[in-house]
C-alpha cells in the first residue's frame, strides 16, 4: 500500500508539473542568424519568436524579446551585428504573453531602457502575465512596469526614427501593431509589425471575462486592412514565412523578399476567414 501511494504521489507530481508547463515549439528557442531586413531595421530574434532592432544615432529601439530564456540569444545576435545591448534605449512590446514579453524585465535590467506599453496590456505586464482573460494565471513571467503608457496613434521617437502604435485588441486587450517608415536605396517603405490575430482556444461568444472580444477582433481586422504595408513583419515568424524569406534572401541578396504587400493581404484574408469560421461555429454551438 505504501509503495502504491509513493507511485501515485510521483505520478500526481508529474501530471502537475506537465500541466504547469507549456508545450513550446522548438522554433521558439531555436537560434536564428541575425540579419539586416532593410535600412536601419535588423532581425535579432529566434527562428519564430521575433525581435526587431532599430538602430539610430541616438541609441537603439528593441521590439519584443521572446521568452526569458531567449534573452542571451537576442543579446548574442545584437553583438554579432556589431551593436551593443546597452545601447538599447527604448523597449517596446507587441503583446503581454509570455512568449513575447517573458524576457522584457531582464532586458530592462541589462539596458535600463525606457519601457513603453499599451494601456490595455500594461496591467498584465506589471502582473507578470497574471489575470489574462483567456489563460488566467497559467503562463507567468517576470513582471515589468511601463515607464510610459501609449494610446492608439501614439508615437515613439528616437534619433530620427518614429514608430506609431495601433491598438489592435483581441489576442490581448492591448495588442499593439507597430508601424514605421524605413528608407533604403533612395526609397521609403511602409513597415507593419502585426501583433497577432490568432485566438488559441478562446471563447469568442458570450465570454464573461471579455464581452467585447468579437467586436475587438472585427475592429482589429478593419484597422489592419487600412494600414499601408510594403514590408510585412509580425510577432511570430510563421505569420510571414520568416524561414522561407531568409532562405530566399540568402539565395538572391539583390531581391528583398520582405517587401511583401501581397503576403500581408493574403495573411489578413486567411486570418479573418479562420476567425469568422470559428465565430460561426461557436455561435451555432451556443444556440444548441
């Protein structure tokens, strides 16, 4: 009997441990070689969890870090490009989930950069991922308090670089799509960094924790479709075929595959169709 209780206790501990963990795709931590996307914009993230570095004469801006465990990878990538981690003066975030915000507090500690966050996501970031309307307290990370709260249309400026915040809620309450303009080869390009429009296991219909969720997603698709986009980037590399574009860039450096307005429209079409299909499914289910 004692042996049975020992085995049962061990199994219960294993189950509890597994349930507390997240099944992460290997690409989330898989290293990726850093590279220049265009102009003063560089990629310094992992194979799927994106991090973007904007280099200016007055210091640099870093958008997203990925997991806490990805911080050394991001720092190494920045150094490989010939830049310094301590030159990051402003820290930005797409949204308050652990796979994009997990390393923010550590980067702020290393760089003392000013952290800018949306009003909708700032409380969750300050709570380290707690009280998420979809995931509760399951996916926590080191908390980080915003030095500046930004609203829709707000701008972040440094060294001649300007980024504009577009609040695109749904995936999180304050999901932020950032836009900027980058000059390269005598041309100016509109760059869009999509936050996310996915809904992993979300209760879309009659959600008491977020009753405006459907309206938020519908608003977000409307906003994203109105943005001018030449260069399509996002919080996950899988959203814009990062591996394929890296391979294409290596094969033909004279052609920049990240200039992809068609891919941006196709992404929105696929994403909105998936959302509407899930909404229809949940609506019909709720009626029965």
